[in-house]
C-alpha cells in the first residue's frame, strides 16, 4: 500500500515512536517528519500527502489553521489529530476545521492502527474516550459551543481577551489595526453573546481554552 505520510511532532521521542510504529505496520508508507507547524507548511507546499498525523502538545490556533489549510488546499489528504486530552471543545473545533480523526495520547497502539487504517480507507475515526467525552457533553444538554461559530482569527482574539490582554496589546501582537480588532470584538460579542471580559475569561477557563492557548 503506497502512501505518503507526514508526522508533525514537536517531541522527538513521540515522532520517532510514531515513525517506527507506522513503518512496522505499513511497509509501503513513505514517512516525512516535522517538529513544528511552520516546517510542516513548507513540506505541505512541496509534497502531496495522503495522511497527516499531528501530535498536539498544546492545542493552539495554529493547529486549527493548518488543518483548515489542508482541507482547503488538499481535500484528499486525511488529517488525524493526537491530542493530550479529550476536550470536547477542541475536538469540535478540530473536526469543524477538517480533521478526519481524533485520538488522545492515552490510547493503545491498536487504536492508532485502527485510526490510520480507517483514514487511509476514506473513513473517519474517533477513539473511545473521545466518543465518550462528546457523548457526555451532549447528554448534559450542551449540544454546541458558542465559540464554535467564530473564525480562526476571531477565536484567536477571543482567547487573548480571555487572557486579559487589552485590544491595544492584541492589535500589536497580531499586527492588526486597533479598528480591525474592534470590529472582530464586535463580531465576537454578537456571535457568542458573551460581552464582558470577565465572562469571556470565565468561559475560556471553563472550556479549557486558556490552558491550551499559545
């Protein structure tokens, strides 16, 4: 089975494990590795991949951005996310961005094997703990996330507001004009219904957005 795979893993040991494991299980795989999202983008511009496996240390906005880029520029490329935890908020964002599978790092090797097989066969795959997390979320009456309707840029600003950053500081860090940041904040308030900085911070903490922010 001839497939070209990109493994994005910041930690060398994780990258080496995934590379060795996939080479043992799939002898026809040609595997590339990158240690950052920027390095991965360079490879994605020059190589056509069948599968991208992203090991996520901290689920920040750049992860969502690269998943979205892959889904738009290379629709046939399948994307599998290996996250630190089964946070329903980030699972939701990743799948909306275009991921085809989501596992947590506590899953067994067989689960990784099942996920890879499913994705290269054109199917999707969620590990049991991810499914349980989403089921619990829905069972508790929370069918959607207010922040799920935000664009990647709006989510980035939303999280920065939750961190207590002023609009002036956000505009400087993101290299945007204060008026542009103000427009984004207005849209954020309108879309989520969350208007005060304190409530945004509380929401971000509750949904694990601050601990996962870059």
